[in-house]
């Protein structure tokens, strides 16, 4: 899924993987993956993560310190309701292959680790958040590989922690992704896909570069921003993704500016937990704003099921879920209790030849390095 649907057409998928991606091999891989759907999540005690290497991540300041305030105001003004509703979800994008000589990080590369979520502890300053739709009642957890509207309270996580990401590419195109706030020391971090902060969107946009006009809209609903638009002061992704755009390192994030009242986003909407180096068989809830048919991109949707390791792209994992373009960057939450869980994957790419499945970069030491770099900024 690239910005949103890093969708691969059949010819591109075969060119990418050659004989390894024959239909029989795909079915064999899916059979192994489906077997994992019945496996229970393996509980474990978090361990201290190794110190990440600074060279593993690359960042970009969206504006100089002196110009940050004016840039943020211009960015918010840019995203009119009409522009948000018309932003592209990239359903036609095809992703390129990751060179074998520059393979993504090894899948399990260190001890397991996780950081717990954070409940909101401040009311939004200014006008009260309003969503022009009724609260549809309580959560109804059930197994489901077909995306369904989230049935929980609109004013609680994960509705408030999940949102839409809007940005402009260097050619002037407006695009949309999904993302999630995550708890951190700075209370200012959002996690999304790498292609939602940097890149050529699978070749759809000529050239490569950092995206601009970047905003996160938590609890988005039909063009409304009940908790406001939050601009980024820094964008981050893995250096390997910048250099080669490998799907196994397609993880990104943003350090968010405080709002006009000086509030930090996680203090207002809450933040999910974060996990790395866990088995690629966790039971997860997948959230996002898919926009390609049969979805319209205007409401929060979810799937749930067990992850499975995907052997055809280095350091990736899959999930039975029919999300489409627009959901890129949406969080996979393990140990989800109805409001909070631990992000250990994001929607990254799909194949048109494999409808009903979505794939994520495996969250190993690469994800740990990205998270810890942003956590104190």
C-alpha cells in the first residue's frame, strides 16, 4: 500500500520476484501464513533494547526554528476540507523491488521490547471536539479479515490516536495516508509508513524526496478534524528506506509541533504503546482509513487476526485484511484491550494478485532505532 496502495500488479510482482513468485509458491506461503492465524500470541516480558545506531535513521526538519510557527500556519491553511477530500490515495501505485544486495534488517535482531501507551490527560484547549455522527456504542471484538467501521467510542482511543496523514509531494500532488500517535518522552510522536514521509510512492512521483505540507488529523471523519490539524516539525524514516526504499524498512514517523495553545498531541488524544522484536505471529488489530473500493477513506476501519511471516520480501509480515489504498501507515496493535495496545507493524503494501492480504515491515531493531530517535525530540 503506498501512499497509498503500494499495490503491485501481476506483471510487476512476477518481475520482482521471478520464479520465486510462481502461483504455487505463493499459495504455499499463504498456507504457512494461514496456519499462524490460529496460533495464540506468545506473552513475554519486555527486555531492555540495545542502543540504536544513529546511522540507522534519517530525519528532515520541515522548517527552520525561526520560521516554524509561520510554516505551521501556512500548512494548516493549505489543508482545506476540499483538499482533504480530494487527496489521492494511490490505489494505482506499483512498488519497485528491494535489491538483494541492500536487503533490509534481519527479521529478529535483538531482545523483545515494548513501551506502554499513555492515556490523554488534558482536554483539547479551544472549541470542544465535535464529530457530526452519533457514537455507535461499545467495542465488539471479533475475528475479521474484512475491514469494518470501528464501533468504539469516537472520543476515546484508538479513534483519537488513529488519524489521517495528509502531505504534498515535490511535484505538487496531494496524498493521504494513515497513522497513529505513540507514547514517548516528548509526547509528540506519530508512527506511519516510510513512504508516507519520504519517497516516490512506488514510482508514481518522478524523483524522490521528503514530503511537505505534512499534517496529522486524529479522529478524522468526512473532512472534519475534531481535534485539529497537527503539523510536523521533523519527519523520520530508516536510512535504508531513503537509500533503497526497501519494504522491510518502510517505517516512518513524525515529531509533531504543539498546537496553538502549547499542548502536546499525546497529552490531548493519548498515545499507543510500541513494540519491537516480537514474533511475527502476534494477534493484532489493524486500523486505518482505506480509501480504495469498497471503502471511501472517510471513516476509521479495522481488521483483526494473526500476523504471519512473509518469505518473499525480506523482513516483512502479512495479515489477512482487505484494506486498500489510504490505509498505509495505519497501526497494527498487539495485546489490544479495546483502547490501547502496542504498535508492532503498519500497513505498507498489497498485491493485486493477492486480494484480501496486507503486509508490513517487520518491527525489529530498525523500528526500535526509529522510535528511540524520535522519543526525546
